[in-house]
C-alpha cells in the first residue's frame, strides 16, 4: 500500500504547488477528461475544461496569491486502481471571499473528497467534491454510531 499512497501523496503535493503558483492548467493536469466536479458552493460540472476554467477564475480573483494545504484524513483503496482520498484543506492568504463562503477568521477550511483512478500514467482525479467547513459547525461533535448527536 505504501507505493500506492506515495503516488497519491505526490499528486496532492502537485496540487498544492499548482495552487500556490496560481496555475490552473497544472492544478487540472491530474484530472481525468470526464472529471465530476462539485465546488465549495455547489457548482457542478463534468469535464477537465470546466474544472480548469473554474480554477483559472478563482486563481485570478479571490484566491489570487493564496496557499492551500491538504491534511490527509483518510486514504481508502477500494480496489488496487481506485482510491478515495479525504483531506482537510486549509486556505490562507485569500482576498475577499464570495458571501457563500464563510472562513474561520483568516483561514478557509474545507473537506475535500477526491476519487482517484490509477492508469498507466499514474493516479488521476475522477471526482472532486469540496465543501466548506462552516465555523459554527467545526466544533460540533459528530453523531454517535447510532446516528444520534453525541
């Protein structure tokens, strides 16, 4: 599993570097041609072109000059060539955010789930689903095993 997760962690590092550079093309390089994308405000698209276009937009506006760090919370290899990667992202150094995006003082925190598929050319992102962690919900305890609030 280490070889598999090493490749996945390298992909996450490449995403962070591309974000830091504001390079939408590099950020989208690991996307499959038919990536399914849901962003933090619920916009939905299918395909690398709209995925790249959305990142070009945010890198040239409110995320210009920002840094994104991904903290791996779980990597689930559901098959040898399919992994579900859950990260907690921390974005800093952003400009004025759209009203629908609520940050934690000077840091935007999101939960990002990516479904990765492995081919001859390495790991690729087939699905990218990102949600903002609202400051009021961040401290809430998760439900217990029976689904009731703890």
